[in-house]
């Protein structure tokens, strides 16, 4: 992403991407995240379109339902976002090898 990245827009795009990857409707995601079922679809839609910004608490609930780290929604670097998505799936030996390569 460029230097003029709109950070709230990153959240919107990543939320929608993670939701679609899990095969959840906006309503189902909202309900699973603890949002009242009568407004769940509308709220998630507004988060994805950037009409409203989710509080950090709501973002954490969404991340939990989607099984993504909270940082995934906010990092501007697409490669880092990909690493964050896959980090939990790596075994400890692989994590240690990656850390050894990057931490000197």
C-alpha cells in the first residue's frame, strides 16, 4: 500500500476479505461477534464500507470470530498481513527458523 494509505480503509478491506474467506454473511459474522441480530448485517456492512469505524473492542470480537490476529486489520503492509494470517498455523520449529532469519 502507498504512503497515502487511508488506514480506516485498510480495516474495511481486511474485514471483508477475512469474512468472505470464512464464508460468513455479514449478518452471521455480526451475530457471532455479539451484535444484536436485528442490526448485525447493517453494522458489519457499515464497517466494511467505512461508514462507521469499529471500536477496538468490537474489532477484537470480530478478529476472534474470524480467527485472525487483531493486528491483521490494521497493518498497512500486505505481506505482513499475510504473515500474520499464517503465523498461528506454523509449528514452533518453523516460527523459530523465521525469527532466527529476521532477528539478529
